C-alpha cells in the first residue's frame, strides 16, 4: 500500500502516523498482519521542494 501526501507535512510525524495506523489502529491491517507481512510506504510531496519517498 502506498500513501501519497501533499503539503507542508513533517516527515517524522507522517512516518509515525502511518506506522501506527498500519500496526495498531487499522483493524483490517492488524488482521492481515496475523497471516501475512503487509508492506506500506509513502510519498510526501512538498510544494517547491524535492519529493521524499519512504518504504517500510
């Protein structure tokens, strides 16, 4: 799963929120995590700045 976010967002906060969502808060991701190893990543698009891409 890949999240694409645009705006003036803090990379560390985005990383933490997505990690918590995929490991603790989303019941579907938690259920899938019991039988598979879900992978996720994100792309952070900051206006007038280079893109930051991160994968788990």
